[in-house]
C-alpha cells in the first residue's frame, strides 16, 4: 500500500513539473499567439498526420508479428495492434517511453504469448529503432551545434545522445550476451530480480531470430521512420510552419524527430519528457526561424494528437497493469513473474 501511494505521488509530482514547464513555455512564447495558431489549425493536414501515424503503427505491428511467427508464437495482427496501442499509451506517461514494454505484458496477459517471446518481439525492433535514432539524432546535434548554436551550450543534447546510446548498449547486451547476464548471477535467488534474470536467459534462447529477420526489420524500420517524419511534417503544415532546409523541408523531420526523442532520455523529473522535449523542440524550430508561439503549437499538437490516437488502448493497458499488480502482491509480494503461456 505504501509503494502504491509513493508511485502515485511520484507520478503527480512529475505531472505537475511537466505542466509548469509547459505553462512557462506558453508564457514566454506568447499565449495569445499560441491560441491563434491552434484555433486556425488546418484540419486536413492534421487528419493526414493522424492517418500517417496509424499507418506507421501498422508497420510496427508487422515487425512484431514477423518475430512472433519466427518463434512459433502465433497472434493475429488485430490483437497485436491492440497490444501495441496499449503500450504506446503507457509510453506517453513513463520515463524514456519505457512503458512501451507494456505491449509485451498485454500480449502475455491477454493472449498468453510466452513472456520471453513477447519481449523479444518488442526489444528486437526497438534495438534497431534506437540505432537509427542515435545516428540521425546525433547528426542533428552535430548540425545544430556546428551551424546554428554555440557548442558550449549544447551539453543537454549530448546527454540525450549518451543516454540513448547507453540504453541501446544495455539492450544489445541483454539480448545477446550471456556473459553480461552472468554479472548478475548473484541475484538469481532474489524475489523479482531472479524472475527477470530468468526471463532474460530465456529471451537469449530466441534472440537469434532478430539477426535472422534483421533485413525485414530494417526494411520496415525505413518505412516507419519515413511515416513518422511525414506525420510530423503534416502537423507542421497544419499550423502553417515552413522550414528552410538545404533539401526539401520534409527531410528536416527525419532528423528533428529523433533529436526530440533523445531529449526524453535526458534525466529529468518530468512525465515522459513532457515539457522538456516541447521546450527543446521549440528552441530548435526557433533556430530554424519559426516563431516561438508557432513552434510551441506544433510541439503540443504533435504530442496530444499522438495521445489521442493511443487512447483506445487504455482498457488493455489498465487490465495488464492490474494483472501485474496482482502478481507483485501475490504471495506476500515475494515474487513476480509474467504468466506462463497456456
């Protein structure tokens, strides 16, 4: 019970800090100008951005299904899509978007997919996603610091690159390195930690499918990266933004979106980087000549549009989290584990 209230208090504190940052951002950007941009939003472009986002989701679902099929865990595209929406919704409110792991939890609890296979199907594509984000986002940081801003003030961006690179490294080690897992062998008998280590060992038994299916995953990644860039470009057009870029402005968003994602990996007492990433995105767009109020409108519309698309996944997300809570509470809170496949 104490942990429940601590977690709630932590969530509320992060939410309040995020709201304060957004409020300050709106104040300095100009609230009336911001409202003007939102009130005059082009609904056709906004609808197109939503269509592109949903299309991206379906290609992400295809990646998961390819890996599940390769591991002999059959699950329909519709079921995976519902699990994916749940994970994306939880990710909207968790640090570094780590809540996307709830997708695996839903597939296990709702559809009885073995937990290690569910996790491999999520972490495998995420590994490639992070690799692209580090590359594209790192290039964006280099471009900004060398061309537009003083490199002495760009340490926050470097922290984002380092944070995402660290997550990528740990992810690769968890999936492929038995020696890395042996470093934690002392905790095998511990409650919870032992269960997690056991699942990581089982994940490594199936991790070869990631290498075997890497051409398909990379191909689909190029599609999802493009759809995300196009979706953000459509949001920008919905609020009237035009960016001057050496090539067609749509390519700006191929690098801008990974850059903003990296800000979510900067340690901060915010809700999934909410407020911090908006402030960072507004700053970058401001350097590109976009008025601050217009840039703020873009960043907030992009975030809340995504949350709105993910809301249908709330039911399964709550069910999965509730089931996980029962597992943790069960047997006096001594042990926790994903349920076995039936």
